[in-house]
C-alpha cells in the first residue's frame, strides 16, 4: 500500500485515488518520460527526462552540468508520470475530461556516488527505454560516466490518480441529441529507421524489431 501524507492526499475527486502500490508500478513501468520538478535559484523548473525503476527506487540521469540535476541533489523534488488513455467527450463542454493514469512522487533526491549502483541505475534507465539494449550496445566509458549524474529517489511518498469510463453528464443533459463517449488514445512504436551511415546489411536486433509492434501503454476500451 502507498503511504498517505498531506501532500499525497487528494483534495478533489478522492474516489480516483489509488493506494495500491501495484498501480504506481504500472504507471511508472509503462511510461517513458517523467517530469522532474525542482527549484533552481529560487525559481521552479520542470524538466522532461528519462528514468528507470529498481524496486522502490527511481533513477534519473543527466549531464553533470545540467541545472535540474544539480538543483535536485539532496533537496526536495517532485517527479510526475502521466498516461492519457482517452479523451472523454461529454454532452456539455464543462464535463469533458480525460481517461488517464498518473503518478506523483515527492522526496529528497540522492546523488548516486557508488559506482556499482550508478551502473545499475543507468542499466535500469536504458532497459526501461529499450529492453535488451544494455547488453546489445557499448557500455559507457569512464569519460562518459564522469560526465553523467545519476539521482536516486525513493518511492516512499507517492500518489496515484486514475480515471476510466464514460463521461459523467448532468441528468438533464442525457436527453440532448449530442454524441458522447470516449476517443481512445494509444502511443505505439513505428518501424525502426536506420542511421543513414549504418551499413545496409545491419538489421535491427530482435529486441528492437519486436518492440515496434507493441504499444507503450494499454488504453482503456470504453
């Protein structure tokens, strides 16, 4: 179960909250990009970035010179991941909505300095974006590792919010001759496009060939 804190307790639409940790893992594991919120020089900054998960730890990475990574070390940050599974079209404009799955994580980011953990974190990031790629591609060099920062964030304080199903219209609107329902939305991988300088006889590896036929998320079918 997810912990409940003042920051993770929903103020509105409380019925859409989930305290099931499995729902948190689902949102994170089926996403590709998170948004990292930090305060830099007294100003808020939200940066899209890749991530990976090992158990109850989320790993983020970036250049050692990145302002977001420097500002996020040993201080409170917020990370969000959102999936849009459909556009909910109601009979009234007011009741239009989205079907979605979202997660918000609060905590103090820890700069990973242990070399073994850094590699494990980078492996998790790589495998999250392209499963099978860590063992296929060249591993990072010393120079590349020196230029890379890895942050770890515990998934201790997190909230999950979900919406599924048809629109919720006013009782008086159901008689209107207006179409209402859900327009599903799914993100899919396209056919791999080779690097122009790649030798023609170099096919995509199996883990890339099979991935492009699978959706990145599983939207609800209304």
